[in-house]
C-alpha cells in the first residue's frame, strides 16, 4: 500500500516540475537570449520528458528524465522597426504558443489533482486497515 503513495508522490513532483516549465515558457514567450556567437535569438520553448521508475530507488512511478528544447521553427514576423529585424525586415519570434501552453497547464493541473485524489484514497485505505487490525 505504501508503494501506491510513492507512485502518487513521484507523479506529483513530476507534474509540479511540468507546471514550472510551462510557467517559464509563458513568462519568456517574448524574450530573446544571447547565443554563443553573441547574436540575439528568440527564447525556445522547453518541454518536460518523463520516465518510468527513478534513479532514487523507486521501482514504480514517474520522474522527470530531462527538460528539452522544443525544436519547432521560430515564427517569422515582418516588423522592419524591430531592433532584431533582418535586412528584409523580418524578425524571428519565439516558438511558444500561449494557447498550447495553457492547454498543457490544464492537463498538468488535472494530472496533479488526480494524483492528490489517489493519495487521499490510499491514505483512507491505510487508515481503515489499521483500524481493522487494532
């Protein structure tokens, strides 16, 4: 029964990380970063990759394997007055889509809530088992 709590706890931690990454994407949607060559490039969307199990001893559950850059194309917008516009007047904009981020945030929130519910049910089962034994 306690392994069920570990599984839910690992999922809660993973979904919390996912929500942090989504919030970071939304916060940086209009940002630029300086690349290794010194050139300014748009912020690239990040996403979380989950894996089953854990390197910290859980045999079941889910953990965050890594946070990776989303390699989809940057949006190209014609804005000749923008400080980062190229010779043709086009500016590369971040590949963060706020609508996609909000849908992902709702999904992560629902997954988090489902795991809280599972933990509550497991705690109730454990408490009832102890009452039966005593």
